[in-house]
C-alpha cells in the first residue's frame, strides 16, 4: 500500500499546469487590476492639471494683491486735471465701465531712472473691460496720454470695492467733499 501512494505522488500521467477556467480567472483579475491602475493614473494626471490651473490662478491673484497693495500704499492726496482741464479728486471710485475706470488715483514712488521730463508721481487707474481687470498708467498726471493697459486678471464679470471714510464707516462708492481726501482703507 505504501508503494501505491508513492506512485501517485510521482506519477507522470497526471496533468501539469492550469486549467482553462483558472487561466480565465487569472486574466480577469489581471484585467481588473490593469483597469484600476489606468483609472488611478488618469485621475492623478487630471488632478495634477486641475492643481496646476488653480496654482496659476492663485499666483495671478497674489500678483494682483501685491500690485494693488503697492499702488494703494503710495496713494497721494493730489487732485489732477482731466483732458478737458476739469479738476478731479485725488482718489476716485466709479462703478461700471467708465472713462476713468473703477478706481483711479495718484501715487508716488515712481522712479525716474532715465530722467524723463516727468514727476515721480503717476496717475493709475484700474478698470474692468471685456471681462479683464486692467491697470492703466498715465504718462503725465494732468491730462497725459495712457500707457498700454496691463491685463491683471481675466474672466471678471464685475468688481466690488468698499472704502473706509474718516468717520470709520464702510462705503461702496467713494465720494468726498474735498478733492484731496483719501480713504483710510
């Protein structure tokens, strides 16, 4: 009897390898793992593209905030004259698309490296035009020509600003009695 069991273990007549059902199950499991891997990779690539777009938007917004902060910290209480010679407030805020822009003011701190015949003050205006937030800079404070608009943000449908007046009240449209008044914030 011991011989009989020994022959079964060393039998060369038995089958070696996998059955068709086992191969089909193995291929099915492999295909499921492959599909899951491709889906995971595709999700990672899509996530990377979305993240890059969001980071680009954030960087653009940070540049805008930095530019606005620099411009507003240099704002001067100096009224200017428009093209018709009419005196305009040093700091003007208008809603909608207007000639003067959404926000217009005189700022200092503009270096004059080439010694051009101009002041170190410059008039700056921000406006929304065709869905773009643009920054305009005037060559001369009083009635000067406008430089090429710099596009700061695109995809803008509107802009809402608030200002703090001398009494500490927040107002949405800056109106002042004196032409040289500036908002506190």
